[in-house]
C-alpha cells in the first residue's frame, strides 16, 4: 500500500500513531513492510491457507464476536442434505461434473422444506447443459457459463427456493448449520498446515492471529486492505471470500475501522465497474441478459433478482435504465425495449476476445487508454490477435506498444511477423487529459469526485466523451442514409431496420459546449442520475419505478445530481466538517460512507461500544441517527419484523444489516453466487512446485482454461518436467510507474526515478544461479523469455515449504520497448488460466527458470523457449487436467 | 551602499547580531530571496481537479495562465489527501503538458510500413464506416438452438478504468445498442 497507494497509506500511519498494529503479508519486503509492526513473507498463491488458518484459530479459540455472528451472519442457517464438503470428497464439493468441469450448485442450497419447482427446473436445465457439453466433447466453458458466475456478484442471488422458509438453529449445534460446517471445513487449517503450505513459521502466524483477534470485538475493529495480490489467481474470488468469513466472524463489517478494502489501481476503475465497460454487466451490477435464460423482462427479473432486500426492486432499476437509453421508444407494450439488449452465451471477457481475434471472428478493436500489447497476460497472444484484425483504433497520450507493435514489436524482431504482411489498419487518435475535460472519477472508496476542465485540448486531441458522442452521431447518420445503407448492403438480409432500431432509437442528444463542441459532461451525469415523470432530477434510487415513469442510467448513482446540483463536485474543506466528511464529493449509494452500517449497532440499535459508536436508533425521534446515511430506511425500527410474504426491502427485518442479500445476513457460507464452491478451499496455483498437502485435488477443478494452441502450461510438482521451472515468480507495481506504463514511461521525471526493468532475487538464489547484482538475467517460461537487470536483495526471503527451500522472484510489470524507460514486459511470461468466477488471469503466481545473461535476439529467442518446452515435455495437454 | 551597510547585509553578520541566531529565518534572506515568487502566484485561475493515476483519488489544484496549465499541486481541502501527492501525482504537470503528448491523428494503412497523417474528420468517418461493416460481418441473430442473440461479435473494445464515468456511460450505451458485447476494461486484468 505504501508503494502503490502512498497517499492513502498516510491513514494507516495515522492509525499506527494512535496505537494500531500494522501487519503486512507479502512475498516481498517493501516500503509497507518497512513501516509495519509485522512483515509476513508468504509463498505466492497460498493466502486461502493462511486466512483459513486464522479462521480456524478464531473458531477453535472461540474468539468470534458471538452476538454479531448470531444476529448478523448466516451461522445458524441449516444447509441442505445434498451438500458434501471438500473434507468429504478429497478436495471437491458435491455436485461436480468432471466431464463438464462444472458444479451444480443446487447441492449447496439452504435447507428449505419441500423441494420447490424453481430448483427442479434448475436441475433439469443442468442436465441439458451437461448433455450439451458432452455432445460437444466437454465444452466446459459453455457449461460453466450456464452457471452464470457473473450474475450474483453483488448479492442479487436467491438462496432459498420460493415458498420455502429458512431453517435455523440458534444454538449453532445442528451438524448441518453453517457454523458447524465451517468448523469442520477449516479444522485442518492448523498452524502446522499453514507453515507447511505457506512457509510461514508457526510463531509468526500465531502472533498475527493474536494481533487480529485482540483488536476485534465490541471496542475494537480490524480492517483488511488488499489489491490484485488477492484477485489475480485461479481462485481469486475465494481469497476475498475467506477474508469475508474472517471479518464477519470477528464482527468487523459495517463498523468504523472495519471492512475489507479493495485498493484499486486506476483513477476510475471502480467507476468503470459500476458503469461497466465490462461484458457481463449493465450499469449498477445488473447482469447482461443471457440467451439461455432471459427471454423477456419478466423472465429476466424473475431469474436474476431476489425476492427480499434491495434486489427485490430490480425491475424498477432495469426499466429505468431502458428508459434512459431508449426514451419514448421504450414502452410497457414493447417490454421497454428489453429485446434491444444483445444476449450473452458464455465468457466474452478480454482473453476470449484475444483468442477470437486470432481465430478471425473479431475484426475490429478499440483501445481506450489500455496497452494490452505489454499490459495483458501472455502479451504475445494479444499481439498476434491484433495482427489479425481488420482495424484497430488506439486512443491514448503517446505511441504506446499497442499502437506500434506492427512496426517494432517483439515478433518483428524474431521474424515471426513481417510488417509488410500485416494487414491491420491502425488509427491513433490523441486523447485529452483530465485537465482538458470535465467529468467524474469514482475512487476506491466509491466516492464520485468531479474534475473540472482547466484548458482546451490541443490540435486533434479530444476527450473520449467527444469521441463516443460523435462516433455515435456519425453511425446514426449513416444508418439513416438510404444511399449508405444500399452501398454497405445493410438491408441484404431483409432485417436491416430491425437490426438498426436500437441504434436509431437511442437517446443521443446532448448539449455541447466549448471550442470543440464537446458534449456537456454534466448533462450525461444528469442522465445517469435519472429523472422523474416531470423531468426533475431524482434524489435517490428508492424513487425509481418499474412502470416507465422514471429514467435512470445507473441506479446506484441515483442522487449524484439531486436537486439539479452536481453532488460529485462538492468541495467543502475537510477542516469545516466532521471526520466522516460527508459533504466532500458524493459516495454511492445515497452518499453512504460505510456500507452495511446497520451492523455498527447491536440488534436493539445501541452502539456496540462507546468507542465504536456510529449509527444508533433514537427511540424518541423514531429514527436512526449518526454521522452517516443509514444503509436502510432511516425510520425502520430495530424491532421491525416483516410479514412472511413481504418482499423487497420490507421483506428484511429491522435487525438485518446486509440489505443486498436475500436473507439480510453476511454469508459465512455462500449457498449461491460462486461457481467454485460455497466455501474457500486451498488449491495450488495453476503452476506450482508443490503438491497440495490437503487434498488429492491439486488445482481449482473448475478454473477456466484457454482453448488449446495459444497458451502452454508448466508441469507442477510430481509431474515429469516440473524441475525445469523450479522457481516461483510474481508480478507487482512500483511507486514511480503506473500499470503498463502509458502514463509513466513517457515522463522524464518518473523514468529517471525508475529507469529500467529489473527482477528482485535473494542473495541465496543469486548464488545458486550465478546471478550478479546489476548484471543481467533471463527469465524463462513456456510462453516466452525476457531479460531484466538483477537486483540482489534480502527483501526477497527464501521460504521453507514442505521441507524444501523455495525461491520467489519479483517482477514489476510496467515495461515495454517504447518510451523513455524501457525493458521487456513481465506479461510475456504469464499464462491465461483464469479464475472461473470473474475470468481474471493468475498474474500473481507462475513457475519459471532464471539464468544469468541477456536473452537471445532474433529467431534464437523462440528456439530457447522451444528448448525449454522440450526439456519439460510440455504438450498442449500439460497442466490442463482437472 | 556604504561598507557598513555592505557588511551588515551579510547573512552571517545578521545571524550573529540579529534575533535569528539559528540562521533559519530572517538572517538567511537575501535580495534574491525577496524577489522569489511561487510559480503559481501569477496564475489566472486555479481549477479543482482529481489525480488521474491510482484510485485513492487525491485532490489536485490545476494552475492556469494564458490558457495553459502551469502547475498541478495537491489540494489541501481534500479529506482524502490533505494536499499530498505521490511521485506520480506530482508528475501530473509533465503528464499533461510534457513532450510525450501527441496532438495529431496518425494512420497506418494495411501492409504499410510507416505512419501517415490523416485529418480528424476523415479518421472519424473511416472509423464509423469500419464499425458498421464489422458489426454487420459479425452479426448473429440467434444461436445454434434458435435462441435470440441480436448481437455482433465483429468488434470489441478494451478500456475504461482511466476514463470518466460519463465517458464509460456513453461507450457502454452506444456499443450495447450496436449489439457489441465484447466490451472490457482493466477491471478484469
């Protein structure tokens, strides 16, 4: 955090100055470690074992916050009889279809009396899915996609069949209650197991356990901060789940000083997830409709919404979005144009797209401030994809590698591609900087902050708002022009108008301003915020209607333009506010600064302690009071009990803090929503020098694998050839550079501070491999080989794991051949085995070899990689077993 | 200036004889010191902004003179950053005004070996034509089981984490209406 979010780290230091203990878990010793009370070097890819060990410690030593756990988590909920744990099945959960490599998660549901129709349908559908998959020779990606991991990510999942009643045991003794399942599941994650898997000495581990548990409870809270070190794994979503379980057990969610804080790396990466430039989502975490299930609006809301909690109002959110996009064309009679939305059929993520480019189905590509030629895993595959396009549009500040690979990319040097043979047409369009346009970024704590335009951009430089708006206008003009339609053959199939209606009906009129007639960003923000039937700005999502009388471009952002005022541009100095600073900018939803803040008070609505008081129920005024906006109706008393048939927010009780969950509880056990299990389990990474000591199942059985051909994997421990790649490597970022370098390697200041690519190795590894400090090393994987300057440093700690010494190599990933500060891209080495829930790559762990000296040039580079593949006996099958 | 004035203007003399015995205040000031002005002092305006690098979201003050950005500093009002910026944020002036910025459209024709210049309007028109064509080529009305898809696999987009919310909103809206589904950004990378 001190390296990558330095200014945010000042608050960690402020906490330390007030007595907080700071624990840093990282394979490397960094600037954060230097300021922490405890640094815990860990073997990369083993955090579930580490966190699971703490969960076990908490349960074994009864350190959990019992009242919180009983009232606010699903600890007492009873799970159906079909559920079998990894402890029973040697590392897999019940419901696994090995052919399809997919789980039927109806096996993980809450106990709910009679087996209801909805679950029956789901079973049936699963059979279809499996049959289909077998017919297609185990197209497991398709089968797994049918499980829809993207749908339930925000809690919009129904855990209980319709008409069923939750079964609970408040004594927590029932053998099938979540609490008992949790105890059995984590029982083997002992300090000894943690040491054996993670390489963390027992004493260090126990010190961490003590610090965390001593600092949790009524009077104290502990928070976890993480970044992509937890997400870029084939089990990444389950890393976060493990932390969620731990924090829920300790009562550290929804309270000041608690939480699990995702430290995100781009100015508006949170915003681009909320208003998603992501394939699987519509604005506000509404899932994109799926061809298999979502035929019309009613079916969609039925399948993807929940009956209770705030997802119970999903129809209002969807209809308001459709009204924002298609205006008067969207009516109740035509299902509000729901059929205008394109349908998904599987994983359409960025790595699938790269493969589709190689195969030739994806012919055009926009790159908007992204540099996949060096910034995405298996960068070589990305470049081969781009070399097979008809056209590529790059919008950026400078000539990044993704704009110039056709001229000077690595494959030109090796002779695998020849510039004259590449037919891709490339457009480079200079993009405006944040100082040259107005707009909002959403930061890592959900805060929308407005940046105002300071100057006009120069020359051909334009904002992306300008580009999107005028591209849309040009396309609409052309589609409206009969001559153009005839010339392009748009009506050849007789369905041209039907195809183009969604484009032509789109609401696409924005006022313009400035020297380049830029669309007014505040007008777009106002559309995102939404309007009532009279065209007045809405002030919150509770006003949204499902009858078409309201419009709203992103329901969770509703209120950011309340009263016609740009709330994101509020800049009252912090010195003139209380510590929550609620009048600085605007947080979604409804300017709430701490989510699930009902949990900051006890079930009766009193603060858990004076020290940790936040919101509390004022019986005199019959409302919740405190420095923040309540995460629920401010007049809902703690003793409110819903009618059994009540739906939506009123379906939850006055004691249920987790208002996005269908049962209002924090899920220690996730009955739906994850495709790889209701509980986190330690699996070894895709590539590992060690065997999984817990189970016969080595890796995540349902991880996503790319199609054969574009990617090769290493043998793991116990497989012939594993010794060819004996070391672990991990990628990371530096303070002085930014992601793939587009905003840092072209700056003289930053390039001088970190002038070239390097690798970090321990003195012991340097001796073992003959590496010299400041000399060169070549790092090899089955994907490629790269060279780096060697930094020999005791910051890299060799670890003892399963009686063997393992070395880890650190690779900052900012570089490429262009700009002032140059070097090979670490992403050349990485594979694209993916997490099955979110389809992110395992950038944080790979095995490799390292040797002294520079890498070969020209065709010899590929010969070196091929020689390694031969020595390790790597085929297209290697590493692909379940 | 007489010799007495000359001697008494020496900083060391003033340090030894004046009130500033540690030499860290008035004694250390010279005529040149008196002439120094902060480079932001003559700005025409100060524009409130937010750092474009990581997601902490530090406040920035952008100083403008004669229509040009002259300095970018931390905003002391921000409850997040309280005026601080990291090395990247402190380099924002160079990011936005440095020699790295290109300001003309460049074009590489199929099989071409060099960049060519193209005017912006022509480029926009060509891109619009290409989107329409790729959309049509990759169009899918339904899947192999007859379920409606109404989409195109002909073009894709990557990017958004560095963009404004309003920009992402327009891209998502336009591309989705065109039937494109392969719309992605750094959040999955």
